[in-house]
C-alpha cells in the first residue's frame, strides 16, 4: 500500500499535493471565486464538499465546467485521482480519499451524517489528511454550522496547511468562525487573496502520486 507519509520540515514542498475545500450556506459563490481563478496549467487535484439537499441531483459540475479552465466532475466511487481535476462530492454521499497500490483513489460512503451533513467536510478532510499528510491544503469557506472544524484540525495535525475565509466577509460566518476557534493557527484570508495564491501556484508543484 502507498502512503505518502510525512517528510522532514526542511523538505516541505512550496505548494500542496492536494487541496480540500469545504463550504455550506453561501459557499457556492465563494467556491466560484476560487475555482474560476485556477489557470489551465494548474495540476493539483481539488476535492470539494458543498452541503447539498440529499434528495436532489447536484448541478455543481454542470455549473462549473464551462466556467473553469480545469476539468470538473462529480466524484465516482473507486475512481483514481487525476492531477488538476476538481471533484465535487455527490449528494447524500461522503467523499473520501483512500490509498491504493497505484496511488490515491476516491471513495464514496453512505455512513451516518456528520454534523447533520452527508457529504461531510470533516470526513473528507480527515481522510485526505491521512493520505496526503503535510502535502494537503484545507480551505474552509462560508457556512452555517461547525462542519469542517475537526477536519481542518486533522489537516493541521498531519502537518498540512489551513486557510479559512475571513468570517466578516463570508455570507454565513459560523463555519469559518468555528474553524478558527478550533484552529487558531490557520491563515485567515479573503477570497481574493485565496484566489490569487491559487492562481500563482506553479505547474508541476505537486508530487507525482
């Protein structure tokens, strides 16, 4: 089994190997700012949980595909992770990242909701932190519950980095404020700053996995 594992701090890469994004109320607009900023050369996989009604199909991949320079799709179970692809969690399924002999692999779960949510931000962040360790960047955006706080803590505990949308800027401030209360070491950024940093990440910065 492949485990990416932790490297010494001196060997920490300048850019992440993967990015996880979590959002709820007001999150679609915030996600749009970040995803539309990704240039065509961007080659880091991005996994997104946006809280959705469980009983309806998601239109997120359809909405973002014509607006993004990188491939956008709804995640499928047992799908190998492709570099530079944006994966949205489907409604009523948790999205996880697993290890395989050939590299990271997507997994879907119908386990119980977490923080009343399925898909859950915490579940995605914790699973991705276990695989990518210090190579993971976790981003918590607008939302009206506390989902994402424990997940971001797991990202940071594994040696990864965390960005949190400035609560005063968010449409719903509870989620970013809760994440900061749980993880005060995370960076507090406005959406424009996040978008600029993502757009400036050089191609080829993530590890071949």
